[in-house]
């Protein structure tokens, strides 16, 4: 190869190599952006699933929520004889508006912790707490228990117990 044709060929090869490097860098950039996007999407999806799980556990009993996730169709249990107790704190809305949030949360925690102990003592199943509402059931799992009497006794014990709380101190 003489000197007159070597330089243009060398320049052409260098241009080709530079173009390949630029194209490679562009492809790497696009792939990295796609990987970052996929990672962000997967992370957001995981966070939404966790939120959905928490909401499901807060709304439904654990066994029902588990069955609902595993299959479609009817997932509720049938219980021929059950006693339900709903308890609600009188004038809670006006009380909640008048106290600091931390004081309100402390009071609810004390009341519901006490109610949970009472439910356990009476052999009843706590179903849910929503705001200031408390729900307990008898006859779901404990066979042979006079669940009507147990729920009535718990209701009376709840009335006695709430008289011991000082709403001013939470």
C-alpha cells in the first residue's frame, strides 16, 4: 500500500471505529435507562403489593384474606351460630377533636389492649378495630362454649373497664 491510499483508508477505519464506539455508548445508555426503568417499576409494584397486603389484613380476618389470595370464588366461612358484639366509644368524634393526636392514640391503645385481653379471657375472637369501633365474635372457633353468655359477660366487663380510664391523661 503506498502512502497516498494508506492515510485515507486509516482515516476511514478510525471514523468507523469512532462511530462504533459512539453507537455502543448509545446502546449502553439506552439499555441502562431501560434497566433503571424496569427496576423502578418493579420496586413500585412491590410497594403497592405490600400496601395491598396490609389493607387486606386490616379489613378481613387472616384466614379469609389468605384464601382470597389463593383462589377466587367464595372464601367466607359458614358458622351456623355466632354472637357478634360491636362496641363504639360514645362522643368519640367530639373528644378526638378536642385532644392532641398522641393523647388520642394512647387512649385508644389502652382501651383496645384491655378489650383484647377481655376477649381472650372470655374465649372470644377479636375481628377488627376501626377507628373507635371494636368488633368481637363468639362461636367461631370455640366449640361447646356458651358464646352468647361469654359475649354478654365481655360487654359488661368492657363497661366496667372503660370507667377506669382517664380520658384527660390518655
